[in-house]
């Protein structure tokens, strides 16, 4: 005969809420970490087979080295910068106290997965020609200093926050809920700087300066990586709504369902709108819908709403996502055709431009109504973060160039970075028979298509039929 004993417990509701919220933060941190394989697959699919191992190596390094640097240096730097750029002041010992405080480690992990995302974005821009040692220098610096400074002037109470010098002067703080600019634009702009300084891949531009497509090797990996990123993004956005249970004035517990629901809904609508908008734009531009441009649009839509999700109406989130997806192809063409920068995975268009536009326009679609002062604050914040990232990234890349050289030799680039940098071959059965460019099967254009070119031309039998666009 079964029996049970019920023992009444007097438990502080605050303790229950804190426990549930900590478990929630841990779960979403693990979910955000799952974006790392998404980035690895997305980037691997957009490079040639002979460079896949190098992309995988960089993505693992971003995480493995990045978490060590962010733990020992980066998180403390963010706190110090927050104090330096506000009236709050700072204490160096207190800034690094989290290292020995087990009670702070959960919050540290949540911050670390955001830092790793900013670092990983850069990898896709400089793929197929950057010296691995130089990349290590930059990966360590962006997680230990460049990104933490951005975190410090925003989320850690510094310059752009309501208590920072600029925020206090304007009377409002900068809005970026989950890092559209703090994380994504920072990574996208740093990637653009790196791609410019390392130079384009061999054969990317012809003698007249016209861009030429360099096909990647796997549409499957690129799209699968995109969908994994989209899954992890729910941790990125919804997880930033870190309070699941809150205590009430009467001593009870309140489930924050409305706040969680708004963030989840706007994230989903932005994702869908970005993908559809990119499909429409790419179809009108090149005559056929392109899977990779749709994937890029999906990501750009997510980036565009990442800073806005709790602040805007549902229809505002839909519009922001659509804007992010619609602008990604024109922004990429501008990067390549006007700036002559070989951004392999289009990270500046997807993360940089979409992040800036989506964050700047938050006041236009705000639930609380339009605020001109807030709009000014948003534009100022975007400019400050972009300027810092450009200057700091250029200095670090210049130092890495002086010490190691940013670029591999022509022979290594021709052979492939897998063999030259790491002594491996990801596709040993195929690369040897694939020719000097290491391409496999049906190409996946690294600038947004398979055999359909993003400039309106179609690749057929290694020739290009011009269908209304200039040569890539």
C-alpha cells in the first residue's frame, strides 16, 4: 500500500523566482552556443572545398580561445569601460571579481556566448586568404577588448546608456535589446575592415576591376547552417528576456508571459519577413529565386529585429525584418562593386547594415510612440559603435599584419588553406580531382547563389550570359 507525506515549506517567492530565472539563463546560453555550429556550416558552405577545414578551425578557435580571453579579460574590461564613460566610476578589483565569485558565473556565461557571436561573424568575411596566426590575434582581441568596449558603453552602463555621458546629455539611453549593433554590427563592421585590409581573393576581380563569382562548394551546408542559426536565435532574443518569474508587491509570483511572447513573436515575424523580402528582391534582380539570398535575408531579418524585439509593435517588427531582408542584396552589391571589398559571406550586409538600420528605426515603430530624442540617440549610438569598431579593428589588423602578415602566400591560397595552414583535407576523395580551385559539384556562389549569379548573369558551361547585370 502506497503512502506519501506532504511537508509544508515556507519558501521565499524570491528564491523560487531566482532559481527558475537562473535555469532559464543557463538553457538559453546553451541554445546560443548552438549558433556556433550554425555559423561553421554557413561559412563552410560558402567557401571552396579546399578551405573548409580552415573555416572550421577558425570557428572552433573563436569559441575555445574566445571564452578564455573573455573570462580572464573581456568581461572585466566591459565593466571598467562602463565606469569610465559614466559618472559611476570603477574599481578594477571589483570589475574582475566575477572570476572568483561562483554566484556570478551564470551571468558571465550568458555574456560570453554573445561575445563569441561577435567574434565568429568576422571569420566569414576574411575566409580563404587570411593567415591563421593573424586571425588568432584578432579573435583574441575582439573578445578581450573590441567587443567588451562596445558592451561597456551600452549594456554595462557606460557612454550610451541613460547614465553615461552621452545618454545623460540627451536624457535617454541607447536601445539595443539583444545586440543588433552591440554584437552583430560590431562583428559585421570588423569583418568589413578585415576583408578590406587583407585584400580580395585571387580572381575575385578581373583586370578591369569587375567582380567575378567564386563559387562555394555546398548550398546544403549553407542553408542548414542558416536554419541552425535561426533556431539558436530564439535563445539570443527570447533569452535576453532573462526574467521568467518575477515577484509581486503582494509577495506572489508573476509569470512574464506577455514579455516573452512579444519577443518571440517579433523575432519570428522579422525572420519570416526578411526571408520573403530577400526572395522577392533577388528574384526581381536576377530573374529567379535564389536559396542562398533567401537564407541571407532570413538572417538579416533576424539581425534587424534583434535590438527591437521588446520595444516595437508586432507590425513594426515585421516591417523592420522586411527592410533588413530587402536591403541585404543591394548592400552586398555596394560592398563588392563600389567599395571593391571581397566579403566572402556578406557579413557586412547581413549583420552590419541590417543591424544598423533595424536599431536606428526602433523609435519609429515603438510601442510607446515615436520619440525624436530617442531617434537621435539611436543614430548617435550606431555611429559611435561603428566608428570605434572601424578604428580598433584597423589597428589590430595592422599589428597582426606587421607581426605575421595578414595574408597567406599565393601558393598557399592556390593550394588551399586546409593543406597550407593545417595540413588536412576535409574532402580527400574529391579535392585532388576537382582542379586548382577545389570546387565540387554544382557551385554555390559565395556572393549569394548557386549557378544563378547575383548580378543577373547565369553561369552555363563556364561562360556567362549577361542578363541585365554587370560582370560580378
